[in-house]
């Protein structure tokens, strides 16, 4: 049981840290716990970090990247975003959707 106690203590500490930060309002939203709020806070970090729609798309992993060969010009989605924001957003939206049902 020491591992469970350690995890619980870590979760409480993380919740307290997020509650004391600028992301405290995220904890009130359905589907966002301390871990998701901490990841979103880390990705956002400060005002001005995401300076354009293109920067947000790159952060979210939805920006097109070239996948061309020869004379064919193609693009594909960048599915390897930093901080795993795309997966976090997906989980939050699904939890929010099901909480409303």
C-alpha cells in the first residue's frame, strides 16, 4: 500500500499547486483534473506564448506538415504535439460531453 499512499499524496500536492496558480478555474470544469490542468498550464505558461492561430495549431498537433513526393504537393496533420495537448483536449471534450448527458 505504500505506492498508493505516495500517489495520493502526490495527487493532493499537485491539486494544491494547480489551485494556487492561474489555472485554478480549470479544476472547476468537468473532465479536467489536476493532471490535465497542470499540462494545460505548462503548455500555455504565459500570455503571448501562443501568439497566432498557427502557433495554437502547432501546439495542439493540428497543423499541416508537408508530405510531398515528386510533383505532388500534399500535407498531413502533425500528430506528435508537444506536451500531449491533443490527447488531453480529446479526453476533456469527451468527458464534458458525457457529463452533460
